[in-house]
C-alpha cells in the first residue's frame, strides 16, 4: 500500500489515503474528492490533472515522458515537481507521496 497525503494548494487542508499498487493517481484523487478534472481521461490532451508531487518516495516514480513534459508546459504553476496525475501508477516500492494541488486549483466542495 502507498500512503498518499493530498494537500490543498495553500497547504491548509490535508487528506491521507492508502492505495494499492496499480492504482492510477488521478482515479484515487477523484474518488477521494480532490479537485482534479482529468478532462481528457488520461489521454494527455490537457493538463487538468496537474499536481505537485514530493515526499520520501517521489524519486521512485518513473520520469515523465516527453509527451507529459509537453503538456506540463501548459499547466498553471508548473514546477520541477509537476506531474500529470493521469500518468502516475502507484507501485509496491512507493510507500508514501505528498500530492499538492497547484496554485489556482480551488476545491469548491470544501468552501
């Protein structure tokens, strides 16, 4: 199991979720009420599932593909820790990740 700590853009809210290997990060986020659209449903045709990934095991994630890097060029608030949640599949060797919503993402359900 991987423990994901979802953080709001401003860091004021956090949610911990455990997920088994093979889980796609976008699916996990959406199932747990995180404000990620995923408009293209993982086809890498948008950047609406842009997140900032850090934490102890972030280095264990595969590097983003050239296509993912190209889409991140369109993401608001992109940084060196930016990823598309639709492109991250959790693996057994990843124990923990911090996933922060990027600047500008507002969770209207918790307002």
